[in-house]
């Protein structure tokens, strides 16, 4: 198994631009999670899906952030417009069972907004 | 409700000496507990997990952790540190069908 796949691995963009981060979970996993990691705030859960349906998006910082999961093998996290304070590492993780079970993390996307 | 406290933000050891990373948890349910490791510029990797079986859990790379319900602790140990163990370690609690709660992390520094 290839594990959780994220793309791109690095993204540098300018303030105001739209950014789309992509994730392919492990096949057969029913849960998908998006996290953001910064030095100041640590690891934050942004949103998670169960069987492609968003369950809890209370961690999404503001309306500029949106996430979709059109099918079981693909999810996107979009930031529009991006701001310098969005600079962080964004992780996608998937889990085969309930939301409180072990999660398998992707390598992350390092986003820099200038 | 659940929470997790990692008692040290940084731990420094010499290569070949024991490692102890401390973690206390709080949970309204019978908890699942995990330790994850994150090497620089990498994703989080599962080291070990406790899910109400044996209280002493063995993980990868010689790490182990002991679940102590009376102390609400789940400390991570390794008998002899290696340079490659230098990383950030996260204690995580789950249970009650809510999502995982991550600790703030402990940075392990290993000197030659």
C-alpha cells in the first residue's frame, strides 16, 4: 500500500491567490482528516469526513477555507484567497474505522504564502 | 471530554542512555492511547497504541509504553537512545467515538 498521498509537497504562492491541496487516502479507509501544523498552534484538526460526508468542520478557521471529498479516493482543501498567516504544513490522514482509532498520516504539504 | 498533557516540551539525553517521555491523559471513556513520532519535515508515524489489552505496549524501534489507569499516565520509554530517535513525539488520546486529541509534543534531543 502506498499510504496516504498528498500533493503538492511544497507550495509557494502570493497573498490573494487560490491554493488547492490534494489528498488520496488509503484504500478502504472510511475516515479522512485534514490537519494544520504551525509552531505557534501545534497540530489542529480542521475537518473530517466519514464515507465522503463532512462530519465536523468546526476547526476550519474561516470561510476562506473549504474542503470537499467527491469520492472515497480523493479530497481537496482549498484556500481562497490565501493570506500569509495561512502558511503552515497541512496534513491529511485516514483511518479505517471510527474517528477515535489510529490514523495514518500523509507526508504533508508545506504551504508558504508571501 | 478528553485531554492529554505532555509534561515536557523538550527532553535531552545522551546516546545510549534511557529515554522517558511523560504523558498524562483525561478521558470520560475507556481510552485508546497512542504515541506518534514526527521526524523533521516528515509526517506523523504511529509508534505504538494501547486499546485495552495488555497494559505494557511494545512499539517500533525499541519503544514501549505502560498504561497506568490509577495514575492516568501513558509514559513512553526506551532503554537506550539512538541518534536516529531525535524527533518530536506526540501522545494522543481517543475514545467515545470522538476524534483523536493530540498533545502539544515533546522534542527529544539526542547528543553523541
